[in-house]
């Protein structure tokens, strides 16, 4: 097995399998189980991708084409450039994840770090799957290998997108129900105090309750 094959296997395993599954587990498993499995899968995927990227950088140095190196031609440099972009994105992702988690625990809601973590991760997975296909094209892989890659990426990608959409809809419904319950509780308390003749000290106006 040559370096090019190992590079492809490692990068594909990280981008097509581990990163998406780690994201899925966070959304389908409750509580700490989902969180820690998400962390384990994403850390493992990052380590594997770093190893694959290191091999990719080595291949760029040793592989020669008629025009020079893989980076010297626009017909071949797209794959290594995207690979380096992905390396930067996924090395940044754990930092964004830690900040997101700490801030979320403190304030109980998403902030800018949360959205950066989500956008960086989701964008990275999509770009990663595309980059893998471009790598197979660059390596002039057989149609059978391209078909297998497309099938696996398509199935896991579709499940990942579906679960992500379902989780977002579920989260928004939960927030909406929570707000309605809170508003209903505040209004009930005001009515009870009015019936008992107590002074209303809710900190909200009638317009806030309506």
C-alpha cells in the first residue's frame, strides 16, 4: 500500500465517516453520552485527518508532473489547497468547541462562539467530502472506487443533514414551548395576585404579557 492510498483512506475515514457520525451522536443521544461520544469521535477524526494531511503535504513535495509540482498547476493544485484549508479549519474547531461549551454553560444559550463552531464544523464536513471526491479524480482512481466513495459519502451525508435539520427544528420547538410556558406562568401569577388584592411586582408590563 503506497502513501497516496494511505492518505486517501485516512482523510476519507475522518471526513466521510468520523466527523459526521460524531456530529450525529451529539444530536441523537441524550445528555453526557452524546456529548462525550461527540468529543471522542471529533478528536479521533482530527488526529486521523492531521496524519492524512501530513502525508498529503509529503506527497506534494515528492510527486512531480510535467509542469512541476502539484501546486504549480491550476489543474492539480485545488486538492492540496483545499486540504490545507480543511486542516486549518479542523485545528481551530476544538478551540471553538471548548469556548462554545464554557459560554453555553454560563449563559444557557447560544452565542457567537456557538454559531462559529457550528458553521466551521458543518462547512468543513461538506468541503471535506467534496475534496475527497476531487482527490480521487486527481489520482485517476477507478470508477469503482469513485462509486463506492460517492455512495458512502452520499448515505452518511444525507443522514447527517437530516439529523441536523431535525435537531434544529426540535431545539426551536423546545425554546418556543419554554417561552410559552414562562409567559403563561407569569400571567397566571399576575392574575392570582390581582384576585387576592396583592400588589403586582412582576417587573413586566401588561404589554409584555400579551
